[in-house]
C-alpha cells in the first residue's frame, strides 16, 4: 500500500506520534482525511487542507486551522465530545487526531431500521452539544486565543453568521420584490445577526450533521470542526431543530424526537449550572431565521436547482422543512418582516403544508430516493 502522504506530511506525523508512519489509507474517499498506522501499531487520523473542489461550500481554505483551534479549546473536556488532538504541524499543513475507530455515525443509525436506537442517538448527540456549549460559554477569549495561535483572525464569529452577511443584499432585493419595506427588514436582519453572533456565545460546531457524529462507547464524538467559531450556541441547537440544514443526510424528524433533542441539549446545560432564561427562545428563532434566509438564498443559485437531487432527497423538502421550522418557532413573531419574506418565498416555490418531506427510514419506515448528483 502506497502511503497517501507527502514526505513532509509523513515526517510531521512521525514527529507527533514518535514513531515512523508504516501505512495509511484515505478515509471514505475524503482525500483530506488519512488513517495512518505507526510502526509500533498505533493508529491515528491525519487531516490536511481540502483540495480545491473538495467542498461544495467554496473550499474552506482556513478549515484545517479552524478545526485545530476548536479541538485545542476542547482539550481536556471530560467526557470528551471530540477526538483527542495529538498534535500538528503548521508548515506541513497537518493535524493529527486520535482514531476513534467508530463503528458508525448518526447518519448510519437514521438510515437504518431501529427507531429506538435512532431516538436515543439523536438525544445523545444533543446532550453532547450541550456539554460542549456549557464548557465553552463565556470563553470567547480562550477561543480567540486558540484561533490566534493558528494564524486566524481572533474576532471571527463563525461561518454561518458570515454567510448571513453575504446574503443580506440578496435578501433585501427579494423582499422588495415582495413589497416589503427595506428599512424594517434591515433592522430585523441586524437583530438576527446580533443574536446569532453575540448572545449565548460559546464554541459552536457549525455543521453537526448526522455523518459528523461518530457513535463510540462513552457517548457521541463530534468531528469536522471546520466551520467552528465563537458565536451563539443557539445555532447548533437550531441546527438540530431545523433539522440539519447543511447535510446530505436529510429527513423529517418527528415532533417528539425534536422535543427530546431540545430537552437533552438544555438538560446538559442545566446540569452544568447554565440557566438559559427567557431570551433563549428569541435566540433559537434567530438561528432558525438564519438557516431559512441563507438556505433559500443558496437555492436561488441556478447551479443548485430546488429539485436537484443531493444525498437523501432534493432541495424542495429541505426548504419546506427549514422555512416551516422558523415560521413555527415561538420567537418568530419578533421578526415579522423576515417571516413575511420567508412566507413569500415559500409561496413562490410552491411550498406549503402538503409538500412531502421524507422521513428517515429508522423513524418513519420510509426509504429515501437514491443519492443523486448536485450540491446542497
């Protein structure tokens, strides 16, 4: 087996492990992730920057540095919620992590046939996110310092709040086409940005989709922190409630499963002494508004057709679920102009209560259509 590492990468990994690299293999055709075996038999995961074209989200050139900083912040958290950081090399461009050797992910469970296991795993993932949030709330300075060590702007507030900023001009134009006043809309988007960037600030994963959660003894471990940042932890909570607004593995989650996930997340925070208070509902609504605005904007791109297949379904049921989740949120009435825009987009796309949103096989007994080409 040829070693899928450059000479510089292999030397850097050898320095971290203290033993030469004897073998390696690319993991699941993800060329930026390599499982290596050292000469003494130990295994580890090596991550390196994504090559151009490896991501539908634009390459994420700083993704590796962002992940390294996030894992540095989480070092020592017990029980762990992420792989243990073994080391890295800035010059070689590699980060070395423990190999969890996980038998599967939450995606495998949801696409399986055991409803009890699926419900338990979703709640466990929500609780793991809650533990991570509880451990990092109020630690913006530590997150900024970790980012600075990796050469990143310490003040960056997260991948998704940045994408909301990018969507503002489009949102304003589209709302105007619906007859909505731009001034009040801008004020509400300012409030969404404020809440998702500056309220309940902790380390946010940013992409806790089912296949980014490995199921191991002792609890789930989150992987792929390439979109992590210091922003509102309501974004991760809202990611579960939307649900999963950036994952190929999408399906409808029953209301009671969503309620259990929310209870597990908030229970983990409460167990750590974190009292969320009344503003939490508003923060969740802002997070769901962000998902609705940015994802409708994404599907306005002609290169990402609403009915184009990606993963388990197309964009149409995804948008139906994500926009409906925002409109139904208890705090959505604080954003009436954004809600009117979202309702207008739903009408234009022909989305309503009758739009079919497929469920996950494990929870609904529904087999999703075959995976297709395209991007979410």
